[in-house]
């Protein structure tokens, strides 16, 4: 599903989440932990303790959907003490998925020199 960038709201859960949780467990965290209605169509982002996995829960008119991403190297979050439950925009989520923490302006991963292609 595609979202109009200006209309989508993204809520980041500010504590580590057990990635064994599925629809009902993430629904409960969105409802009680974030304090928002999961049926609103907003995106709810949950990150694992090691910050190598992320799940996004949303409602799409006929049921819940979950996106999942697992990193092979690097982390989504470098320091859990700086993460708080908050609302962010679509661009912030795209940056987080690409490994850029907006507050830090630092990439989480770079290819070693031996694997880079010449430009």
C-alpha cells in the first residue's frame, strides 16, 4: 500500500520490543504504550532490544498489516537512552529505515573499502 506523504502519521515506540509479538501484542503496545488508536490508519514502529529488527503495524481498512525488516549489519538505534515514544513524520521513518538517525546525522553502516565499486 502507498501512503500520501503528508497525510501519514508515524508513532515510534520508545522502548525495546520482543520481536516474537505479532498482531495482537503489537496492537496492545500501540493502544496502551503509545496511547493511540491502532485502527486510525497511522503507522506504529517497534524496534527490537538489539536494534537489528523493526516491525511496523498499521490498519488498512480490512485488517492489520505488519512490515518487518532485519538488518544483517548495523543497528537502527545506536543508544536506547536517546529514544523516546514520539510521533515522527514519514521522512523520519524513511531515514530510520535507511540507517540515518535524524538527531545524529550518522550512517549506521558503510561498505568496507574492498567491496565498494569504482565510480
